[in-house]
C-alpha cells in the first residue's frame, strides 16, 4: 500500500485537491475533518479545560478557540499537544483498516505535514501550490479573514517555496480545476506504475 501525504499552505486548494483524489477512488483521511469531529467528541473535555469558555452546547466553539489563540498565540503548543495525538490515533486506525482491506493507494491530507515532521509517516509527498497572489486573494475572500490573521497563519507554516522543494509531486491549482484534476490523474497513474516522483 502506498501512503500519499498531501499538504500545502492555506489557500492553495488542498481540500479541493484531496476531493479530486477521492473522486478518482483514492481513500482519503482528512486531518481537518478529523479535528472537526474531535471538537465534537474526544477533544471536548481536554480542550475545554485548557481553554476555559470554549465549550458551548457540549462542543468546542471553534470561533472562540480561534479568538483565544489570536490573543495568546503562545498557547498553540498546548492545543497541539492535546489534538495531535488524537488525530494520529485516528490516522493509524485508518491505515490499519485499509492495509487489511488490501487498498493499493491511500492519501493522508495533513495541512502541517512538514511542520509536524510527518514525512516519515508517508511514502510520497504531494504539495498543492499556486501563485502567491492567487493564494492571498483566495484567503482574504474568506469570511472573517484579515491581513493580520493571514500573517499569523503564514508565520506558523513552512514557506511554499520550501514545501515545493521537498515535494515528490506538485499540483498547481492556479492553472484551473481541470488542469489540477488532470495532474491528480497523472500522479495516481505514476504511483500505480511504480514511479515515486515527477
């Protein structure tokens, strides 16, 4: 079984690219979706304890958590120490299930793959990228996004140029959806043919 690690900075189109892999029949484990689920289940009590006032109606209020982190960014490691092991456990279960089922290709969608030193958890790395101006425009169009918030997020992410250097494959979403879809198909075909980079 080949484990693909998919990553890319904010606004690069990583979620869209992960969906394209899924549409081509690749099993996808989406870390963001796992975190959202954890904020409704296993992470509620420990996060609520570490960040008082973030639990509303039995789930983590992500806006309130985000607000607290923007005021006290030094608390990011506290949150990561709670959430990352829980995400990892789900990932291990996902991989075990697919190994047992004889799946040939699986994809781990890990936004901070390099930042959490996750390279050893995957066989190949696909980095989603685009022109920096396209990235900026996409992110600043999001509701509630500001220049300051974007700067804070980018400061916690490895620069795109560095990610591209470490990639086995690149998907440039700035060229349009169809070009990205075609690239995803090429990567899947290459991996099934035994190529590990291009």
